């Protein structure tokens, strides 16, 4: 169904919200989630995070593969991300090589 001009769906002919569209109700949980995040940030100190990371690294060094995966994923990225970055860097090198000619 094509978008209507400020009709039942409040969009213009390009599908964008039209002037006067009051919008939707939004996410009813956003305030609660924000309050919970704020409470969590208030409860956790920088030192807490350092101790948690140290414990995670210690567990990884002791052979805990789940901990090792978490440490490596958070520091060097997941394998797919790493592969993508390597491909982007290779393409950038090719681009720079062409501009130097």
C-alpha cells in the first residue's frame, strides 16, 4: 500500500512523517530501562569494573574458555568483525596505492 498524504498512517508521498503527525506512543519501557541503567551505573564503581575484568582475565588464563572468549571478543573483536576490518584495511591500501600513482 503506498503511503498516504497525512492520511491514516500520517506519511507524505515519500513515506516520511508528514507535518502535523503526532507520532506514536514510543517505547513505554524506555523510562524504566533508563532508571535501571542509572541505578546500575550508580552501584558499580570504576574499581568494581577493574576487579571484574581482572577476575575474568584470571579465569581465562586458567583455561576457562568462556572467559577467554569474552576477553578476546571485548578486546580484539569477534572473528567476523576482525575479518571485516582486515578486508576494509586491504581495500584502503589498494585505494591509497592507486592514488599514489
